[in-house]
C-alpha cells in the first residue's frame, strides 16, 4: 500500500490565531489504538479457543453423567467443571451440560409418560393410576436435584403429566362411549337373532298376544330407545334397527314356512313369490309370509334383502326336499320290487305292495311315484300296441290301473284316519273348492297328493275319494274298505315270504307262513291267493337250491336233472334217489302255485351257475396243465395262448402280476436280476412270453423305437444260442417267429456281434439297406453288376471266409452293401473285406476253433490272453488234467498225416483238444471257452470234454468251461508280472554295477577307484 506522507498545514482558528499541525500526536494515537486492537484480537482468539474447548468437553461427557444428580451438590455429576478450565471454558462447558441435561430430562420424562400411559390405557381407572405413578416418578427424579435443575425437572414433569392425563381422560371417555354403543348394539343384535330363531321355531302364533317373542321385541325396542336417549344412536340408526326388527320377523316366518312342507314345488313357488315381491303369488298355506311381505310396502331395499335371504334358504330347502322325495320314491320302488319278486311278480303282489307302502311313505312321494309309473306303463302299453301285441298291451294297462287304484286307496285311508263328522264335511268342501288348505290339517298333505295324482293321470281319483268319504261318514265304526284293506296290507307286508327260501325245512316253514296269511282279516282274496302261491313257489325254489348246492355236480347230472324237472325219463346210475326226489318235489310245489315257468327260470339260472362253476374248474385244470407243460418245455411256442400264459407266469413270479413288456428294451436289462432270471426261464422252457415275442416281431419288421435295440438283440442271441451241455442249440422258442423275421434278426445280431453296440439310426440304416436289396430288383441288379456275381457268391469267395465264424457271413454281406452304395469297385471291396477278415478273425493257430470248426475266430489266445499266451495254455492244460485225469492230453497241435487203419489222414494227434468260444463281455473283457477233444468222424467226431468237480461232500460232472478271468490264471499272470519286474530291477542293478566306477563296481575293481 502507498505510504501517505504528512503535509505541513496551517489554518485559522476560531479566534483567528495561527497554530501548528498535530500529525505526531495523531500517529501516536494510531499506534496506541493498533496495540489495543491487537490485544483485543488476541484476547478474542484465546476466548474463542477456550469456549470451543469447553463446548467440546461438554459434548464429550457421557449421557449417564449428564442426567445423574450428585446428591452432595444437587447438580448433575457432569456439571462440575474439569480441572484446568478458565472461566470462559467453564461457562461454555456448563452451558453445554445444562442444555444436554434439559434435553435428556425432557426425553426421559416424555418416554416415561408414554410408557405409563400405554400401561394404564385400557384400565377403567387409568387416568388416576397414571397421575399417581407419574407424580411419584417426577418426585423421585427431583428429590436430589437443587436450584435450577430441580425446577426444570418439576416444570417439565408437571407439563407432561397435565397434558398426558388430559388426553387420557378424553380417550377414556371416548372408549367408554364406544364400548357402551357397541354393547347396546350387540344386545339389540342378539335380541333380533332370538326373535328370528323363536319365530322360525314357533311360527306366526309366536307374534299373537303376550308371548315370549313379543317380550323380546319390546326389549329390543327399549334398548334402541335407551341408546338414542344416551346419544349412542342417531335417528338413522334407530330407523335401521327398526327395519332390522321387521326383517328378523320376516326371516323367521320364511324359515318356519320352509320347515312346514316337504314339497319342493311349494318351496319353489314361495321362493318365486318372494323374488318377484308379489304377496299374491305366495302359496295359500303360507299366508303369514304373504302378510309380512305386504307389511314392507314400498321398502324395496328391505324386500331386496329378504329376496337374497330366501334365495339361499328356499333354494337349498327345495333341493333337499327333492332329494328326500327322490330317495323315498327309490326306496318305495325297491321295497315294492322286493315284495313283487317275493310274490312271483303277479298282479296281486304288485297291488299289495303299492297299497301297503302308500301307507308308510310320504304322500307327496307316493304321488310322484304314481305319476311316474302311470307315464311309464302307458308308454310301454302304447309301444306294444303299435307292435301288434294287443294282449300284452292290455296286461300292462291292467297293471297300471291296479297300481293307481292301490296307491290312491292307501292315501284315502291315511286322509280319513281319525276324522270326525265335521272334519269329513271340511274335507269334502276342500275337494269341491280344489283348495287343500280348507281341509282338516291332518289331511292337507294327503289331499294335496291326491290332487297331484289326478292331475298326473287324468283319472277320477277325487271322485272315488268323495264316495269313500260318504261311506266313512255313514259308518258307525268309521271303518271303510280303504282303511280295512290298508290295515290288512300292512299285516300282509310283515309276512316274510323270503324266509321260506332260506329255511332248513322249507315245507314246514311254508305251512307256517300260509297260516299267517290265512289269519289276516279283510285281506282281499286275490291278494291272499297271490301270497299263498308265492309261498309254494318259494318252497320249490328252496328244494331246488338244495339240489344245486352240491359242489360236485357233473354235466351228466345236470342233463338228467333237467329231464326230471320237465317230467321226462331219467337214466339210472347218474342221479341218486334223493336227488331225483328233490327235483320232483320242487316241480310239484311249482305246479301247486301254477308257477312252473317261473321255477324253470330258477332252474335254468342255477344250472347256468353250476355250468359256470364246472367250466371254471375245467379252465383252472387246463391252465395248470398248460403251465406244467410250459415249465417242462413241452408246450408249443407257436400259439398265442401258450405265450400269453407264459407271460402271466413270469409276471406273477417276478413282477407281482405287473406289466413286464417294458423290461425287454431297457438298457439296464443286461444287469437287471429280474430280467436275467426271466430270460433264463425263457431259454429253459423254450417259450417266448408274448411281450418278448411282440418285441422281436416289431424289431424284425423295422421298428427300432422299442427301447435299446442292442439290448433286444442281446436277448435274442441269448435265447437263440441256447447252450445245453456246452453245445449251442437253436432254441425252439424262436420258432414263434416267421422264417423271414428270424433271418432279419440273425442278420442284425451277426452285425452287432462283429461291430459291437450300434445306435438306433445306424441299425435302421443297415436294416433299410438290406430291405432295399431284397425288395428292390433294380438295387439288387446294381450291386450284382459291381460284384460281377451274386452277393452270396461274392462273399463266399473271400479269402478266409470258410474258416470264419458263421456270423461273419452276414457281417460281410452288410459291408459289401455299404461299400457298393459308396461307389467302391469290386476289387476295392474284395481287398478291404479280406484285410478286415484278417483283422477281425485272426487264426486260432489250432488252439481256438470257432463253432463251425473253422480256424478263424474273434477270440484267439493272442487277444484273450495277450502277452500271456504261454501261461494261459499252461492253465488250460492243468485245468483239463485235473478235471479229466487225462495225463497225456495236450492243447492244440498241428495237423499231420496219421494212419487210420489203411487210410492216411491229415488230423491232430490223439488226445489233443482245442478251445471254442461260447461268450464274451465287452465290459470286463472276459472270454469263455468250452473244451473239445479231437476225434475222427468214425468215432463220432469231436466231442465235448466233461470234468468232475467237487460240490460240498459230493461231485458232479459238467462241461469244462475255461475263462481268461479264472482266478488261477489271473494269479499266475500277477506272479509273472511280479517276476518280470523283479528281473528288470535286478538287470538294472547289474548294468549299474558294470558301468559304474565306484567301490565294488566292475570297472573300479579293474582300474581302481577314482574321485
């Protein structure tokens, strides 16, 4: 900044005297002021620093020390100033502590107030309890504090206590009013529910006079008025409670009405009337419901609520009534059918059944059944009439009219029972006016049923009833035909005609039952005769049943029994006298009942049952014989019945009767114990189960979606190449397949035997290639043109094919077709196949011979025992010697010219034997061989070598089977490998000893050691 230099000046004073300038004085004063300002700045900074230190110290004090009062000082423990603080720092520190104390105290008091208010909130004396507890808490906090601390605690605590207790008091009042209102409303609601329940139980009479229901209605009204006077309910709520009371009465009356009828039609009419809000449509018997509907006037909201209520109630009630009525009709039909059957289906039995059960079933159910039966029988009669069967039509009409008359008669008796003279007048008035509600209450339901029967049938049911009423009124004993016959019918229905059928002495039981029938008064003669005829016929049935109960009856005896029953001659020696007597007595009882044709039906039915029993026994024996033949391998494998039975045998034995068809194509079937056990039975029995036959057939026809085709072909080869006594035999089980099917499966199996497992696509391609060659002449011509010969001629000219296994032929055929399809020439095909022949079928060198006697095999010793051929030969020789005792027998040996008699032949030496492969495993590498002894043709040719083997304390003879996995051979290989490794180690040590120069070494010994 530029320095302002002082300039000397002169001026005129007040009195005009000239003075000197004050510049020096001004500078001094400025210096003094600057010093004062610096002092003030330094002081403020120091004060600020002290204040900040005090603030920080106050803020860092623990909250517990801030709110804990020291009883000696009356101040918070933290209020005492820490040592080393000046006045400014102390003041700042105490301000912070005081502010924190006030905030903490306020928080503590507020939290405690909340805690106590919640604790006593629902207590009826909550406010008083809260004030007491809060006051004690504030006092306990302020007792030790002094001065401004005590005053602060008291002021804040009192403030919170006052405000909180006031709020609690207001909340308490509100809760009490709400509780009172809810209690009053609940009391009203309970009263309304009681009104509805009581009206539903008692009916409209509950509303007449000083009844309990009216008392409850008054109590509900008083409760509503009390609530209004106390201010708990407003005018709208009072009106709503009145509407609810009216609805409670209406709902109770509807419930009562629904419980007073079992008629679904009446319930639906009532529901429809309420739904349309039309009191005039309410059925007459429910007049109280019509009155209550009218009482709502134009209150459509209440009528709508009533409609919703009745829809659920009456709909359910109608459905329930319909179900009950239908069940009652069904029960009546079942009972009627039983009675009619017991009385041999005659008209008397039907009449008795209809009349008797009309007395015990619901009248509306009887009316419904009457209408149904009338319609059914009328329709049947019309059909017979249109078919020209007039007599049958007339019989049906007679049965129809008799049934209706019996049903109506039963209803007549129920309606008239117990009526006085005045009641009969009211009953007639109700009929004339067609209004059942005018009839005496005890007869209303029956009269309603009669109205429905007349409407459904068009018959004068009510006119006949009027005549019955007149007769009842004029009868001194109030007994008329309908009542008398109804009582007789009830007694008749209690007679157990069926008991004769199950009696041990049917004739005695029949006499007892007939006596009961004759003792029934007022039972019409036709019905009595019908029951007696039924008793005789049931006696014949019982006696006939005794004859057929013999479980050992034969077809010849049945034939003779029929002859006796029909009154014909009987062949002696087939039926016993007792049996002939049984049939004759049964016939005589049926003739007494004029029911021979009906007993003939029983005879035919029983004879059919016995024939079925005989046939079932014969079938069981046939099945047993067939299964025995299958087990012994004596059943033909070519019939479907035999294969199906074998399928059932395997299923029952191994799969608990479950389906076994899926197991054949399963990849796991190779190792599945169940599948292996079943396949073993297949090979032993010479029979394919039907499902395995179907599997083979499907595959032979080109269906490869049968599971794993390799598994199927493996099963086929195992079944086909059955080994018996070490010899491969074509199993007769595969004779169920056609020749072409076997050829196809053989073709595929031979290729798999050479190539190993194939994918379904690859197998399908090979199959299609062969089928095209066989079925397409042009394709065959193209192949033969390339080969310059037929396929078979070309294959059989391949070098080594004569010495190869039989399976090689099909494998080479397939290879030729594949190469030809790729455009290879004849020479290329031949060269490739002959090289493949050398690789696939090496020379067995006289030690291994294939099943055809050829020298080429897939399993020479160089493959089965690679690197250990000598050991395997030794193992074979040792095994054969131990099993046969042939000390001079040897494995293999070259053929040489040997004199046999006068002939010189190229043959192997005496007692030489060879191995023939019988099976292999691609998973374990095992190859199994049988041993065959070389013999000239005149001695029967080569033969299987048998050995003697121990089994427990005994021995048995069996073909010698040798494997490259025999434990003895495996152990010899292990020993040889150990010896070889030991020799290698020894040779290495010797080489090191020779080539080294250390002490003891060869060179060291000669030339001396050297460092």
